[in-house]
C-alpha cells in the first residue's frame, strides 16, 4: 500500500514548508515539492497542516487505582487518542506489591492484546523492591525495550515509595540507560494534611488541593533532582503544575544537569476554582497534582516556551463522574485521582498555544511529539516527518471550528475537562504506519493494528550513539 499526501503545510519541530509526503508501506519514503509518483491512495492536504503523529508519554489505561479502575481500556483510550491525533503513547505498567516486573508486564501486555489501535510502549512503575532479586530484574528491563522507571513520591499506603527505593532505582538507571520519572509530591506531609482536614470535618472536593499545597510539589521536585544528581541518573519530572516545581527544574537545567520536566494540558486551563464548583461537580477536577492558583498558568506557558519544560502530556486517567468519582461523595480523599484528556491535547494547545502566539507551530510539534519521542527512545521512528520515519501522520484542518464536548468525544468518560470550549483546528485524517486510522468522523481501523514499541535506551538517539557516519 502506498499513500501520497499532497500539497500540505508540513510542520515538524524544525521545518515548515508546503510539499508532498509519499508513504510506501509503513514508512515515509519521499518528501518533496510536487512529487511525480503514483499511489494507491491520494490525500489532498491543500490548506491543511501535515504533522507527525503525536506521542503522549503519560497515560493510564485500564489501571486499578483509588478503589476502582480507569474507565478507558486500551481500545477506547486508543480511539480517543487517534481522533486527537495521537498515534503512539507510553502507558504505566504498575508493579503490584510483591510482584516481579515480569509478572507486572505480563498483566499489562494482556490488557493490550488484540485491543490496540495505536502504537504503545510501557514505563515500569516501581513500587516494591523489598523481595530478593528485584533490583537485578529491574536492570534487565531496558534491554527489553522498557527504558523508563517511574516512581511515585506520593499516594502513601498505595503507590508511594520511600527515598531508599527511589534512590536505589536511580542507581540502577544510572547504569542501565533508563530514564527515571517521578511523580514529585511529599506524600508523608500530604498524608498528615489529609488526616487533619478530615478530622476537622473538611470533606469537600476542594480540600484535595488545600491538602496538597504547591510547596509539597516543589520540595519533592528538588529532592528528586538532588538525589538523581548523586546517583548520576537522568530525571524526568511528570505533571509539573506550579511555580514551586518549575523553579528547581529551571535551575537544574541552567546548570546543565540531565533534568527534564513535563506539564499536562489541563494545568493551562483548569485552576483551583474549578474544584469549588457546587453539587460535587468539583470532583471532576480531582487529579494530582491538583489544579493550582490561576497565576501558575502563565508560569507554565513561559516554561514550555523557554524549554524549562520540554513536553506536554495528558496524564489521561479517566474516571466516570457518576459512579467512580462519587466514591468520594463524603470524603474527598476517596475520590479517585485522575482526569481525562487524551482526545483534546492537540486541539487545546493549537488553539491557546499556537494560535495565540504563545508558542510557534514548530514548538507545538516539539512539545507534543518530537521531545516525548526523543526522551523516551522512540525518535526518529516516531515524532517527526522524515524519510525512514514511521508514517504516523496527522492531516490537521486549521480552519475547522469545533466545540469540545463529552457528547461527541470517544473516551468512555462522562465529562470533559474543557466542556464547551470552542477551538479552530482539528485532526481530519490520521495515519499509523501508513494505514488510515481516522477519516473525518470515522474510525477506519480495527483493534489489533497497534503494535508494542520496544524503546531505545535513554540518550541513544539524543547523543547520537545510533547514528552511523561514513566518510
Ligand atoms: O491524578 C492523577 N494524576 N492520576 C493518575 C496517577 C498519577 O499520579 O499520575
Ligand atoms: Zn502522578
Ligand atoms: Zn499519571
């Protein structure tokens, strides 16, 4: 099968030109002006943007959490992702206490077997190194294409690890070519604040934010940075939400340390006041870190513009408002933490980032596709439009007006964080490895088409270790 995408404005992290893309099989094989080739399928992209398929480095599909399981499984999550222009993601495989990593990976592979519509990889979330042999097993994972270790510094009594586990994992990463990812919040202090709030009878959703002040995020971010420095491991801080954690990342990067940070779409648009919405509606915005005071939104835009933060993910972790979030009707600490967003990342960042001029189109592509691909060992197969790259391509209509709504979304969740937001610009056609996934309003692909991606070790592409040069 061959596909010719004709006359679109091709935008990558580095380029912006009008041209044609010729796809032969699964890869891009030719780029140029007015290509003189015949193809099985021709897509007229005149007036459209032609973007690399987006890469989401942070999602939670079919994940048991907070006494329930996220509502989007691999198929519904991938459908939402595909309509949003995301063609590859890296999900969290969570090690249950006592489990080997092989057992955890077996469980997570079973969730995707025959169900995947886009390509995906796994980060391993380390929760328990207490059994003999775990550190040694952890060291074998990068060679299997699992090249990032995730640690939760919060969620005490559930996913949280102590500093010894964090530090030992960092030491392994320093030797195996894995990138360490941290959920940076001080889980011990938060646990005390939550107990105190409940004892005082403060049970409403907005106490979720009041018991997780930004300083607890800043402290943990700084602690992780300093420990990673001692261990010699590269560090990626997930879902940065506020000035208190942007600042230590900025400082570390100014010093040239191997530290990167990500924020998520929702932190630009949802602020603390959403948690105070009446009739338990505030529960829709109970995710962690919580929505912050509005002034943090400008801090985050500035951070993504200046490369203090290098990626925007969704942290898609969807729970029904009616039936799952309501588990915490009388106690905010029992509201499952997480929010949806896999489908709307490109629409929202294009509208409020690129169209307003806060960031360029090139930077938008870099934040949503190229940098996640580079940091997580997927580049240049994913994250760009280049000869030899996978033909993961989004033909994006920059003029089409859409009103975002739960009524028209593809996720199974019963609300949308951006309900009623009007955007101009939306994906029109989405290809995965040369096959059309989305054609207008229609999902063309069948579950099973998505593949598992074995990722390269950290820095192999970034530092050129895989690039062969000849005279
Ligand atoms: O509230 C959130 N973010 N839920 C997902 C788990 C995590 O902390 O990323
Ligand atoms: Zn987290
Ligand atoms: Zn998450």
